[in-house]
């Protein structure tokens, strides 16, 4: 009996690792006959695991979704990854997610072997989250939006603009994008016949209209949100060639601040925006790499002004130090 139980546990670790297994493959992995494997599969079904068997030469076994969530078996790395993910799921961008994650984490930590508990404790005790107060999104609203994206059903909802005005929107949803602090919906606005980004925390009571649609040339959702949040809202949109690898510049300009595109191995194009060109000039100058402003003219003028101010400050400072000596 003990040998059978151990084999069933091993079988549960193997089944979810692939979409499907042939009976021969599983029997060889477990070092049993195909007949014994069939009996083991029957026992798993009796325990509530939804194992589906497909007959024929190309048939096999697969673990599917059932009406309830059966116990899961995780290997060491998977268990630590789940613990770490739950530990960091406290960004509060989704209402109530921190409490839910804490409850799930407590259940998992209670049954972790000592060796894994030590690894997980080390990660938790030495990891500090830099948190702020991002706007939160109702998990039910996110679910409605996500399901509409997946099923290609039109959505309707109230939307609060930046100036606080509320309008009713009907959209064809494409993707949800999470930037770390905010959730965005990328969708085609039906009434405006144009692609738009909508901050999920400004969406009120989303609901499916039940009307299906065919996607019309949807954009790359992540790139679209990056462009919409880094340049579109601002008065000045800057294009700057920087003599540094894209990976280096991207460390200082994350996707929510600027879009970085590699031109070659040693240079890249930075696209960013601001309401004041002086802000862009200062940030680019502080990168510490040579750069060329391609647009707009106001930023070129601002870089010249900054250069003159810094040069004059250097001259005055040098003269002051020399006088003191």
C-alpha cells in the first residue's frame, strides 16, 4: 500500500508537467506495467483528480480542470517560487489581494519541509518592498475585463478622465497591461473608432454587452501603453539618440517613463515626454553619456541653456576656489 501511495504521489508530480502523456511514457517513468498504470489512474479519479484518458495509438492521459481544486504537488523550486510570489503580492494595486495572498501563504508555509521553509524565510526576511500608494482596482472588475478580452465580447463602462469628467464608453477590449503600479486596458473605442488606453482604476462597473467582435488589427499592448504613458499625455515629446547600449539606458528609463529602442550595439533611441523640456534635458544629461537631441526644437534650446548655465557655474566655482587658495 505504501508503495502504491508513493507511486500515486509521483504520478501527480509528473502529470501536470506536460499537456498530455502516453500510457507507455508514464509506465516507463514509473517502472510499472501499463495495466498497473490504468489502476493508478482509476485511483486518482476516485480521489477527485480529473484525469482524462484518450484511447488509440495517439491517445494518452492528461490532467484537466475539474469542479474543485485538488491538492497540488510542487517540486522544491516551484514551492519557493510560489512563496516568493505570494510574499510580494502586496503592491495593493488590486483591492484585497494582500489579505488573500497572506492567507494562501500561511497555508503553504505550514506544510513546507524544513529545508524549504528555511529558504523561503531567508527570501522573505531579506526582501524589502518599496511601496507607495498606487490606485487600487476591484478584482471583480479586472475579471470582467479579462474575460471580455479573452472571449472577444464588447464592454461598456463609465470612465473618469484626467480632468474628472465621466463618460460612458463602449469598447472592444484587447489586453490588460500591468505596469507595476497601475493596470491599463487597451481597447478600440467603438464610438471614436480608435485605439485607446484606459486606466483600470478609472473604469466603473464594466459589463459585457454580449456582442462579439472580430479584432481589427490590434496593436502590441505593452508597447502601446508604454507610448501612451510616456509621451502622449505630455506637451513635449522628445526623441534623443544616446551613445550607450539600450540595456544600459533602459535601467534608468523604465517603460513607464520612456521607450528605449536599440539602434546598434552601442547606441539607442529614447522616446519620452514631459510638460517642461527642462525636465527631459536634466534627466538625459544625468545619464552620463553623449547624446543628440532629434526633437523637439524646444529641447535643443533647453540643452543649450543648461550647458551655458553649467559652464558659467563651473567658471565661477573654479575662480572662487582659486581665490581661496
